[in-house]
C-alpha cells in the first residue's frame, strides 16, 4: 500500500476513534436534513459540508448515532396537500437511503437498539429514521406500515399548525385555528388514535414533540407503550408553547418514556432582538439570491448567510451550554434521571454556543460533567434512556 493511502486511512481511523471519556453511546434524537440531501454536491455528507451534521463532523465530534428526520411542512388538509406531503417525505427517505448506500463503511441504518449498538461496536455510525409530522402519511394508515418498512422507527404526530392527527403546540391562529388549551382545542382525532395504535403494533416509537398539551395527554391515554418527546424543552424554565409543562414531563416519565431535551435557541432563551436580526438577514439573503421569499433549504447554507449569522452571534449570542444544562437539570429533577435525553435539532434551527455542530459533541459531555452528572448519569442522558424506551416499545409490540 502506498504510504499516502495508508496515512489517509490512519487519519480517518484516528478521527473516528473513541476517547477515554466518551460515554458508551451518544445518540442525538433529532437531526433535520434538506430536501436535496445527498442530491446536490454541497449536501453530500461523506464530504465536508456546510451542514451542521455530516459524517466527518459526527466522527470527529464523537456523535455515534442520529435520528435523521423525515419532516414535511404543513399544507392544506386536502387531497392535493396530502399528495404533496407524501412526495416530499419520499424525497427525504431517498436522501437518507443514498447516504446509506454510498457510505456503508461509515454509517449504517439502525432499526433496533441492538443494531445501533452493534454498529457502534463495529466502529460505524448509525442512522435511525424518524418521521416529523405524520401529515406525510397522507391520511392513509397503510403508509405507516410502508414507513416502517423503509426503516422509520419513530413517528412525530404533528408539527407547526394543526393536522389530521392532532392539534399543534403552535396552531395556525392567523388562519383561524384555535389557540392551544382554548375550549376549541380538540387534541387528538380518530385518525391520530388509529396511528398511535398501529405504531404500538408495529413497534414504532410515538413522538409528541410539537403536539399540543391536549394531544400529549391523549397520546398518553391511547398508547400502550412508553412514548418519547424527540426534541422538547421545559416550560417551567422557559415559557414557550413548544416546551413541556412539568405535569407532562412527569406523566411521560410515569409511563416509562423519555423527553429528549433540545438545544434550540428559542426554547432556551428569549431573545427578540436576535430573532428580528435573523429575520432581517433572511430577507436580505433571499433578495440577493433573486428570490422574493426566504427558503431555509436554499438560503441557509449560502456564504452570505454564514457571514451574517457570525455577525449576529457577536451582537446577540446564542444560548450557552450552561443554559442548556439548566433545562436538562430541571427536567431530570422533575422527570427523573431515567427519563431525559439529548437532541440538537441541528439543520432545523438547533445549535447553541458550545454545541454549534456535531463536531462539538464532546463539549456537551464535558459540560454535563461540570454540572455534576456522573458517568452513569451521562450514559443514560446520551442514549441509554432512549434505547431502553425503544426496547420497551418493541417488547410492547409483541403483545399485540
Ligand atoms: Zn421540530
């Protein structure tokens, strides 16, 4: 073998190698992907990319596994809207599939907790597939089975705006949807109940992040298995509708589930000045690109956006690891150490000072230690709890 080739291999191995302080597994339960994932060269995650999560960043940072998200935005609840959502979801499955096909020596699909650990022990990263907004089932329960067949192991019921399963924590009040927790907030629909029951039978985790409080209550009632919140915060620490109130943190824990604390700026710190500055930048970058409307997929990874965001970060810095740890500590206090986990929401708006992309993952582990968490606690937070819940969801499915 040529020396240069051998050195390149050694460098790759060193970059991906575990370090002494690493927990047994690190799982980030919410990583978004653009629609043209693995399509455009800039979204080829086997190469260095502008994305916050690519294979090199995961390997270097010690992030062993990610739940990659099949997200679709909410459109109208009609045939045209459903058809569009089904198509958009399919595009994302294809992107994840292309990643797995192109880089089998670096990342593998994990459809069971055992497979995820086996991948890790073999020195490979893991990808688990997660649905965000089950509107993309196109109001057809059979598509949940199809999603399971494509590898999806978690189903997020709803996103921003009510859908045909559930009311949202952020309903579209501008277009007449009733406010969360108002008298007209209907919670879960019959279709939503059918999806939860079928997910239970399949052994798919049910994810209540983005759901209204009423929908979380209904999910807890309907589901025979523990449930997850794949990326949510604590409302008692920061009052935001996307954050869960203490009673729901407790209820999810009482049913054996897990709440994956999310490193998302707006759920950790109120900063209207930063939000306004970001909005202004988005409009300016869109306009400079010749577009009338800002489109995150198209504009977020342009050099002008990166430069503008760096400037905003100087003036209105993102929340820090300490802000994030404060929420985690509250959640642990309320729900218990066995019921909290970690999510970044990278490439979906997530990322904070200190954990700005997957390459900085070890900073978070160090911050947990600084905040007094033991190695055993850290192992639970970084994936032990999530894998336990996933295993219980599988065991529950066998009973149906
Ligand atoms: Zn989300």
